[in-house]
C-alpha cells in the first residue's frame, strides 16, 4: 500500500487545528517541580492547545510546589493534574492513560520536550495508515551543565527510535529486539496505549519488563512503526550519580521509561535478580498470546519465536553493558550519546541537516539554531527554554 504523507507546510496550514484536538501529552513526575516548571513554560510559550495530563507522586513539600505551578499555568494551558501518592512511574502512567480524553496520546518525561507540530503530523499519518501502531519524528539528546533544568548545553546527540515495516507481528518483534530502541515516545492511539499496560502489574520487575520491554514488544506486535522527517523529541540525559540508583536511561529509579541505550546499567545484576525468571515468564506469555493472535499461529510457535528474539536482545545488551562497565574511559556521557546515534534510521538525511563538522554522530547546536536550519523554528523555543531565556507567549 502506498503511504500518503502531506508536505509539512501544507499540513501545518490545513490540518494542525484538527490534529491538536486529537492528541494529549501525559507526564508522570515525582519531586522535580523545577523540571515541571520548565516544561509548562515551554508549552505556554509555544501556545500548545492540547490536553496535558500530569500524574504527581511527589512528597508533600514538592507536591505543594507542583500544585502552585498548575495554578500558575492553568489559565493558559489545558492542564489535567492528578495527585498519585505512593505510585511508581509505571503505575502512574497506567492511571494516566485511562484518563486521556483524546483519540491519540504521547508520553513525555518531565525533563524532556515534544514538538507539537511533529505530533500533529504523526496524528495525520496514523489517520491515513491504520496498519501502523505508532509514528514518531526524529529524536535528539542533550545534557546541561550540572544536570540542571537551565544552563549551557555541554553535549548533544541523536536519540534513536525504532522503525518497523514488517508485515507480520513476528518479523516486527524480531526487528525491534534485534536492534532495540524504545518506542514509547511515539504517537499512539489512546486505545493502544491502554492495551499496552494491561496486566503489566502482574510482572514483578515493573521497571524493566513491566514498564518498558512489554510495552515496546506489544507496540511492535500491534502494527508497524513509522519515522517522519521532522524534529519531534528532545531528551535531557543526566550523569549517573554514585549515590543514586539509576535506571538504564540515566534517569532516577522512579522513571517509567528505563532501557535506553544511553545507560551504564549493570545488566548482570538485573539478570541474576531472583525475580527475573518469573518476570520473564509472564512477559513471554503475554507477548506470545498476542503474537499468536495477530499472526494466526500456535501459541507454542509464538512462544519459541519470542524466546529467540529476546535471546538476541540479551546477547546484544550483555555485550554492550560489559563494554561499558569494564572500559571506564568509554562510559562518559559523550560516549553514551554517541552510542545512541548508531544505526539511526534515515541517518543520511538527518546527518546532512544536523551533523557536526567533526563527527557524524554528534549534533552541532549551532547548526540547529541557524535560521536556515530545517529544525530552527521547532528547536529555538526548546533551546531558549534550556538556556533559561524562555519568552512566554502573550
């Protein structure tokens, strides 16, 4: 089937008003009001009109600060704020997706950014191509001096997201786990989001199997994943702290999205955890049942296929994490950002637009903010937000 894609400028002129009514952004947060403030100021400055859902699991002091932000920005934004005491990030997301009022939704962490014009293009693509379960644009990573909400950008790079074009659920799952990338920052139907989290609470390992690997696998089984040539996602990467337990994407253990390639996670400790085997069995059973249904094959065959592709995933990640752990000079933030750029779908086009003169895997901030950059209009509000020079809309 030939895919129909409208030119971005035509899309913005003719379809943005319809699409902005069809998509929500949801964000779990805990004890990080300073990042919530940055995010809401950004939404205000770009005049985002869609629903923004925030699930807050903060302690009381941080909760009060976040609630004051909701009151401050509530008149300019369509904010839907929910207190979710005691919930971890995955539980919070599971609650939020049941409250989404629009046909489509996307997840954004409290320290990341989504570009609305790209989200609208993804909605339009999804409407025209129902065999796709998700769509996303291009992803970008940055770090700020001192891991602060505002300050100079000290490193930047690409954030790879999956592109899956296989016709069968089994082929898409094999592609996903053969070259793993997180799909949960894509635009997805709200009904699909809700399906992704069904029975996830039955998995003991909620941070990894139950909070990301299951959902990414289900997205691949449910349909193809498309990448559009527009800037969609900008993510902040943090340096791991020696006194803080971090998940594999460099974020604190509360995070709902865990297994990014930018991490130095001790995968051996994960594999030898006493809950690992039981969590894997539930993970395999859920994916096998759904694959058997989509591909019209036996559950036994589906089970073997899930085992095979996940084995490949484990082989890759064990090697990668061993190199990280026992090659200290290559565990820097700069190295992790570079590794996230590898095997980037559509890289030839992207590199021509964003590449540094010294490295194809690094991003030149200066090239991004030049007026003639194709990303200038979408990136500048984010750049101003990060550097603390944000101008709010009137």
